[in-house]
C-alpha cells in the first residue's frame, strides 16, 4: 500500500521511514525534488489516525514545498517530515535527537525546520545531532520562530489579492476572516490590525480566541464551524489543509481566499469551482512562503531586515500568478504550478548539466550555500 500511495501522490525522489523504539520515534521524511537545490521543509508532529494518513500528508506537503521554493525564487528543493505522535504529551529530547540522526544521515539532501506541532526548542534538539536544520534559536545564530514571517507573507498575499479583486491599495475597512489562532494566525491578526482591517477570528480552541479578543478589542469572534461560510471580503485559512472541499465550497460567501494553511484545496478541481464562482484564490504555496524565505536567509548569515525585505516579494509573486492565470486562461492554482514548474524544469536542466543530481554530501549549511552559488 505504501508504494502505491507514493506513486499516486507524486514523483518523489526519496521517502525515508524512521523508527527508533528506544524513544518511540515513528517518522517519515519525504524528498520530492532537488532539482533547484537541497530539499528544505519543516517537521510536523501530529497524532495521525493511521500510518497511511501520515504518509499521504507528508507526500502532499513535500510536493507543495517544491512548488513553494520554486515560486519564491529560492535555490531549494522540496521536502517535508512528519513525526507520528501527540505533540502535547509525547515529546522528548531523545525523540528529536533521534530524528536528527536520520536527518543527518541524508548528508544535506534534506534540511528541516519547525512546523505544526514542533517548536524552536525542538529544532535545538535536532541541531544537537545535525547541522541541517534551520529555525534554530537566535542564540545559536538562527532566526528563531519563522511564523511572523509566514504571516507577513500572507499579509502581502492578501494585499495583492485585494488590489486585484477589489482594486483597493490598502486594507483599511477590509473584512478578513482568519481561521486558526496558531502562531501564524495570531501574527496575521496583529498585522491586519495594524493595517486597519475588520477582523473576525475562529479556532477550535476557544481559549486562544478569547486571548486574542482580549488583546485586540476590535476583533470579533465566531464559531469554528461558521467562519468558512461567513460573509467577508477575505477568508484566510491558517489552520490545517483541505478546508475548501465538497462540503464547504458551496457555502462560501467571500470574494478572496488567501491564508497561511498548506493544501487549502482538498482537490485541484475545487480550484476550478472557485474560479467558476468568481472567488479569487491566492495559491497557498505562493502566499505562505514567507517562513521559507526567512529560514533560507539563515544560509546566508541571518539578518531580520533582509528577511523581511525578502518576504515582501510575496506581493509580486502573487501578482505574477494572477497575470499568468489571465494570460493562459486558467485557474490561479494552475497558474501557480506553471510558474513553479517552469523554474524547476529550466534551472534543473542547467544544474544537471554541470553537476549530477546525487552529488557528494554536504557537511554544513555553509557548504549548501557555496554549492548553490557555484552553479
């Protein structure tokens, strides 16, 4: 079944199943494509219902990282990892250090970072076993939590979408419904509040919602089952994926969908339906690439100012997607894939010409950058 799923969900270069019984580690690393450079993507810890569900998730997420890095103009490939377990009760130093040994065994072909269910502290444990990790604490020369940069990129995505759909240059008075008050959602609310947007929020954890409402007095809350169907200018999904599905899509009352969640569309055909309904969709892997841009800057020697400047490019990247969609007369999700695949194909051919796909392994992140600069 596993091999059939791998074949069904994309042409992945490598899938690694990681197990260490001493610390209870069950993890999967999926490397989708390294044509542009080593695969970079976060490690998600989630209490999956089955191993099959975990495999499907990591395959989809890693494929999305290939597109994300390419559309963002980064010299990185796409990869992702999932650790199967409850992040609230099953974390330990040993678990993440064991995972780090698996990452290290790949010799720099995969670089990890934090994701849903993991933290900067967890990445510090991974860093104890491998240099191939980003998003490590600032005290160790890293960038720390990447979620503010992901959220800022989502803000740029929303601003570009509002300009395109509503012909408005600012977000003052624009009604944005934010689903999910995790790290990205909370930071997005902060940025939206500074922009003067009208904000409605929801989360399955009511305590998180109440905390945000206490900080931002003008923010309104709504039940988690109602936010997808509420009337608004922008629906910003910032929780888990597949929120636009057969059940939800016909209840949408928004003009724009632009959020921080990965794999917002349950299936690509839902993107076709959004186009038919006149809802502008800012493809997630372009709009939420700010966190990836931020950790990429770690390879160059980290600077907060340079990272923020890099993330501002999300606005132009989203606008380019919209231009391709109009020119090619295709839905925006297809336009984003066109943008990403073109770069993978062109640059990938150049890299293969100068250097084999399976080059000697790296020993440090600095070597990753030096190798990229030489090609």
